[in-house]
C-alpha cells in the first residue's frame, strides 16, 4: 500500500510542478505604470480555456498530493 501511495505522491507532484511551470503569469509587470488595465473576458470561456484547465489541473493534483501524503504518513507510523 505504501508503494502505491508513494507512486501517487510522485505522480501528483510531477503533475503539479508541470502545470505550474506551464501557466502564464497573471501580472502585467510594468504595463500598469501608465494606468491602463488589462481587458477582462469575464464569463466568455466558462472554464474551457487553456488557462482555466491548467488551474483546475493544479488544484486537483495539489489536493491529491496533499491527501496521499497525509495518508502515507499515517500508514508509516
């Protein structure tokens, strides 16, 4: 059981790292100095854009990582 959970921890960690690295930054950097704000596309994609999918993958893989790590620690004690 611990081997299975160790594999789950490793895979979810890799998935989280990859999803975070691929995501684009939400900050506009020095573009905010002139007072302009980025355009908002509120509700236009409804969760189907690449950005939203990467956010969802990050959240799910992080939750799986957290839970499987807690269970693995509980089983090894």
